[in-house]
């Protein structure tokens, strides 16, 4: 195990990109290069996971290490997909001969640089504005970029279910929409007169350019700010209604769900995001995709009390560790229901999280009590801040 403790947990994207290019130089066919890319990904993921476990590194560094890897893999997969597609389908170009730009934005935990063990990689694929004059190649711009995304997705394989899974469901119109959308379509859909639902406006808080054309990525981020943090009304009661539905529909009776139960990690994330939307129009510092950074800036803006911000940060990190441990123990990224009290699974989870006593069942009980204590105070704070749509958070 000592080999995994050598070197830094967080490798720079420059270092990762250099290494993956060196490995790919050995591949002469598409099949071989695809295999090399995924072997590199899987080896790096294993190294990051093992070093995190052995060194007990802080969660933000673990998240950054996985995020850097995901960005490099996406960037390289895009290059490979473009090269493969161009063999039989010329890329659309502008009249000046330059290729129509294409970019990838991250959303969710990926966009927030908050990835944990088995986090989905949520992405949005966007290409240049179709209003630009294009040379004719016999294939529409939309068809080319739809094929490009399909090819890109074939280059990234999950070693096991839920590990490094590319999630495209947060695109306009969800599963019914195209995989690739033009900048014009993005700007139209995410607008005051567009079709985006309130929860989609909230989800866009996490958007961040991660790969592909940088100027286009920055243009999307700028539009994100204009749309999400606009003075346009945003219905808090609607958002709270959605949160209630999650509790009713996604939490089994007499069970504790680490994500969706009252006081679960979603309460912290939504609390932060509600305040970002409500006050981000006049406070640019709140326009960040990272939850912990947003908490820090909410405190600096005096929108959260110091003790409240400390509780939310502490419980957020604690819940993230519990969720990562659950995923590692079960090998299932989606099953975030806490094991039954006193069960072998709860005992094992307690030991994994460092709850050690002479009696194993005592350790499990201590973990259960700690989780419920933190959930109760988190949910109480969530309720206190948002029990009325007209209530404003108290200043320090």
C-alpha cells in the first residue's frame, strides 16, 4: 500500500494531460486508444481513492483530485471523438475557415468541484451560435454535434455501475432533448420567457466550463449569471414544495436517507442555493458553483450568522463523508439509505467512519445518534430561514 502514499493526492491538470498523451501515443487504433484512455482513468481513480483512504485527506482535496481527472478525461475524449468523426464527416466551419466552437460545461457536484466517491459527472454540451454563416458540407451543424457527443460518450466507459458515469439529463428538455445544444438555444431556453422550470434555474447555479472551447464556455457562464441572478421573480414556495415532494416520494417510511431525509445534505445545498438566487443579483460574490465557497461568502455578506455558517459547513462535510463511506461499503452510488440500527452494515459503517469503542454496537449507536443530531439541527435551521417566503435571514 505504500506506493499509493507517494506523491500528492491532487495532480495538476498539466501533469495528467501530459501523462495521458504519453500513454495514448502507444495506441495506433481507435479500439486500442479507447482502452488506453479508460485504463488511465481507472488507474488514476484507484490511486486517488486509495491515497484518500490511507492518508485520510480532507474532502475538498479529494474532490479536487477527482475533478481534475474528470476534466482531463473529458478533454481528451473530445479530441479523440473529433478525430474519429472527422474521418467521414467534416466539422462545420465558419466562413473564415475556423471550426464552429464546441464546449463542455459541468453541472451538479462536477460543476461545483465537489465530487466524491462514485459521483456522477453531469455535463452540458454546447456548440456555437447557428446564426453564424457556415460553409456548406451537406450535413447540418446540429447533426454533426449530436454525432460528436454520441461518439464522445462511447469513449468513456464506467468500470462498474455508477463509477465515472456521464450524466446528460440536465440538458434542456431533459431526456427528450438533443444531447448537443447551440448557444442560441441555451440562451433561449434559460431565459425569463424560456421553458426552463424553476428547479432548472436553481440547478444552473452549479454550471462551470470544464472542457472544450474556453471563450464559448465563458459566454455560457456569463449567460448563467444573467439568468440565474436576474431580478426576475423566483418562487420560494414552489422550491419548498419540491423539497417536500422529495421527502414524501424518495424517503421510505421509517428510514433515513442521507440525501433526501429532512436535514439531509440536500437541505444544506438548497439552503445555500436559495440564498444565492435571492441575493446574487446584488452580491456578485455569491455567484459561485461551490457550496463551501458560497457558505463563506454568505457569511461575509452577513446573510448567515457565524454560528449558522459553522454548523452548515461542519454538517455538510460530515454528511459528505457518510455518503462516500456508504457508497464504498455498498458499491452502489444510488443507495444512500442508512442501514438499520444495530445491523452489521451499520456497525461496519461506523468502523469505516472512525467510530471506535470496545463494543461494536455502541459504536454503531454513536454514529446513528450523531447523524440524527446533525440532521435535526440542519433541518431546524432550514425551516427557520425559509418558513415564510417573506422572511429574510437575520444579519449577524
